[in-house]
């Protein structure tokens, strides 16, 4: 997941800033269905959104870091063993390919990003009928010369990662909207590079004695370096459900979420584990059905609003292709 300060918590609420307007970069069709890619700038960061049903992905902070091609964000439809790859490259790259350990090659599609968003840059996207990790990233210029050859880490396999919550206590638990039993988890865990991260996630046991499955998880180097973040994850099969989780700054003593259905949810707030070294609260809410967030409002101890932020407009649904979904809510400000 990519980092972005999504909400501004203030004692007085200023007039709402204009919401970023996503610009369509590309649209197309694959054997898994239609897809579209849009982008915008927020706080100087490049933000990209891939709408591809269960393979959708979104985030801010895409950077090249001195290379002609950045490593991809990956999103997995783990139930159907599929994944999407989304990343950026300079306009020097004429082709970007990924290679598995078996030698099989996965080619990407390249689309120019409008200069108003990111000059001389392109977005690449690919869809794979396997959620296995990738071994190598290769990029070529127009003359066919290889300009990038880089090994990929275990994060390229979105459905096969070490459980960051193994051995950690449960923050909260109860009955999920679909009738299963959920667990809200938080833990400080090391990633594949050995770096410590603050991780949040929701797990569910759909049937008594069944497997405890992950619905969604996010890890970041330090929770609290942004005012707040909100993620959503859920399932599309009947009965569909959506969990909303993240964190909020100490100024917010309560948080409400307005959904695309018009329903307003009052989120539960929990103290963060001591290992997180933050006074931020953990946020959790759940609802039956697959619903996006329309806006987020936080209130202080006296019940006065300390922030209200709207989600960036996105007309695509969460369950166009069935399966499951997990993404970050992109808010204005």
C-alpha cells in the first residue's frame, strides 16, 4: 500500500478544498473483463486508480526513484488465483515485461500519462491468471535494448505473504454482516526486507471450524505519519459485505462514514497497540452489501466536527466481476 495523508484534523474546519478530479488515462478489455485507469495529483503526489472489478487497485505516491521503471503495485483476487500489476515508467521505456521463475513472460500494456499529471511518464498494467510471485522485471527501449533488469521481492505475490498478525492479540471480534466471525487485528511486523511496519487487517471465519481467512491487510512504516487513512475490504458473493478499517488522529473521538447508499455508519474506535508508539485510534466499521465511502467525518469530545472529507469521485462499482475487493479510500485534501 502507498502512503498518503488523507484527512486534515483541525480545531476549526476551513472551507472545503476542491476535490481532485481524476483524469482518465486508459481503458481496455482483458479476458477477465473491462478495465480503466485514471490519475490525478494530490499534495504533489501522483495518484493512480485501476478499476478492474476484483483486481482493482488504487494509491498515491508512485515514484520512479531514479529508475526508468518502478516496481509494481499488485492486487490479488486470491480466490480465483489472479492478480493485477500497476506501475509507472519513463517515456524511454517501449516495453515492460515480468518473468516468472519458470521462465514464462508476462507482458504489460503501456499508456502515456497526461503531461498535466506527470510529464514524460507512462503507466503500465498487466493481468495474470496466476497469483504467484514474479522473479524479474525487464524493460526495453524503442531499439530493443534492455534498460532495466531487476529482481522482484516477495511483495509481488499478493496472495502469498507471511501473516503479520501471527501470535498477535485480537483488537476486536464479533459477528460479521455475512454471519461469519471476524477478527480485527493490529501488529508490528517485519516485511520481506526486514523493516518494521504497523499492520492492520480484518480476518474472518466464514463457517464454524472453517479456515480463518484474510479479507484485507495494510502495512506501513509508521501509523501516525498521516492524519488518517481509511481502507475497505469485503466480499461480493451473497451475502456481500464490506469492512472499513484504518486509523484516526487523537483529535477525533468519534468517526462516521457516509456510504454511497446514503447510510451513515458510526465507526468503533480502539486504542492502538503500544508497539505502534502512536496516540492515534484504530477505526473499524462493517455493513452488509458492497458499498463505497462517500465522505468521512470526525468529531471531538464535545461532538463538534473536526473534519469532513469527501471521497474522490469514482463511478465504478466494487463487484463488477464478483469475488472480493480491497482498496484504499481516496479522500480529498
